[in-house]
């Protein structure tokens, strides 16, 4: 049940990031499963990770205890295929670079995926480039040849790094940069966050105006910037990459509508002026406003300390 005064009751649906919001590695983020499982509105899970299929992501979420079907998962591969389906005739040949999720998304969007090994056999109208652990230099070469030949080039996402349990690996953005270096220009389109298409695909699936959707994420430079670009309100939860300090320093195109220690804030009442959701929103906004007008640094520091004390108090619940 969702109380009428709850933050989430102001919206018709939630689009939620995964890593750092719902899980970290294999384990669930505290409170995430209980909160998301008790929402009485549609929830879509939007991920820049193009290598796992919606089927695999949904299976992972079910293991954590969430009732989730593959159609509740939107990936940057699907968003890339959606962009291309809008621009090409059905059945058009598209070079699929990346994990299996890339070719699957193209086929589901009514396009004809062509693997790099078969690319020499005929022209392709476009390239969809996503991450895959088995992507080779030959795959990147085929992408470059196609782009040089005039194919539309769509990157699923441009995340430069991929954190793994053994260290930081090159992410799709690094592989895209290799092709960019060869062809001399960036991709024509990027599907994943912080570009808007992934969020806009979610809004279309929900049949809702983006204004009626709340985007939830843990990263300012992807989740929140993407929400701002797509015209969605956003909630930054401090359970993943970015902390309060980063939020307070964010430029205007990366500022969330709401900030909270964790997902339980979805049930908090923003009109409760003594509640931590309103106190934190006010404190964060005061810091942003002070920075924007060039307020003296000691005054900004005092506002920062005030915002940090709100989060500190919340941490002792
Ligand atoms: Mg995340």
C-alpha cells in the first residue's frame, strides 16, 4: 500500500536504476526489496548494462525477492534498437557489436541483426555497439568499416569503465572510443543514460508523460543527468556511487529533485516540513542556490554542514 501523502504518490510510475540502488554485486541494498516490493504502481528497471538480457536481469531480481518479469526491465540495447527502428525500414541490416543482448534487442525491434563475422557479406544500414566481454578488435574493425561506409552509428552507452570484482575494466565507452579514434567522429546517437532515450523508452512503455514518472538512481552523471534531460523528476539515493557531498557540488543539469539516504524515502511525506525528506531537499537546495549566486565560501560551508547533519541524523534511525 502507498500512503496518499507519500512522495511516490505524486507520480504514476517509478523507473529505477539497478546497481547501487537495488543491489550491489550479488546482494540486495538494505530496504530496497521491501520498498520496491510494496509499491502499488508500475516499476521499470532501467540499466545501461547492455550485456545482460532483460530475462537474466529479471531472474536476478526474482532471486533477491522481487516479483519481476523481463518486460519490467529496459536495457540500453533495447533503447538503441528502439532508436534505430524509428529511423530504418523494418528488416534493415544492422551490425550488432557486443553481448547477445544487442542482437536480441535488434531482432525484437524488427531489424535484422548482422554479426561481425557475417558483415563482409553485405552492406549494413547501421551499427549498434554495446558492451560484451568477448568483443574483439575484429568486431571493432567491422564497426569502423560500416561507419566509414555511411552507416548510422548508435552506442548503447558510453560508460568508460566497468567495475568488476578484480578491478576496473574498460567499459563500452572505452570500446566506442577505440572506434571513434579510427573513424574520426563520435557515435551519431547514444541510447543509455545520461542521454534521454532509455528513459523515454520507459515512458513510452508505461504510456506516460515523462513528467509523471519518478527516476531513481545512485549516480549524478548518468541517472540524474539523464532524468533531467528526459524531463523526469528524480530521487538520488545515497546507497551507491555518489554521496551527499557530490550532490551538493553538482552543476544544475545533474541536480536531483529529491535526495535521501535510501529507498524508504519513497514512503516519506514531502509535505511534512519536519520530515527528513523535506529538510534535506531544502538544505540541498540552499547549498545549490548559494553556490549559484557566488555566496562566500564560509556561508556555503555552514549550509553544507547543515545538509550533512540532516543525513547524519537520518543515519541513526
Ligand atoms: Mg547505479
